[in-house]
C-alpha cells in the first residue's frame, strides 16, 4: 500500500510539474506553487520525526520524509523540463 501511495505521489508531482510549467505565469509564482505542491506530503512524515527524535522509528521517518521531498522535487523538475522541451519543439 505504501509503495502504491508513493508512486501515486511521484506521478502526481510529475504531472503537476508538466502542467504548472506549461502555464504562462511568472517564474516566481510558478516556483511558489511548486513548493506549495511538493512540501505537504513529505512534511507530514518529516515533522513528527523531527519533533520527537527520542521515539522509535524517528530516524526512519526523517529518512522517508527527506527522500520524498527530494524525489518530489526531482519529479517536479522532470515535469518542468518535459514542458520546456515540448514548448521548444513547437
């Protein structure tokens, strides 16, 4: 179940990056929107591990949260580069 949810999150970030960077907004608005889209899910996992480092599995929660954040940013960047390459071909 966790693998399916992770895959869905990463696919959603790829699609969101592709659609977001295909819109004619300014770069600052696009970057702020990208951060607002990527951060919530990893922070739901990362914050409990940071607030209570003495609890069991806190290190695992921190690792998963950081990995989700990095992978979400990479997928968002992949979607943005796909949109950039597609607009460049036209």
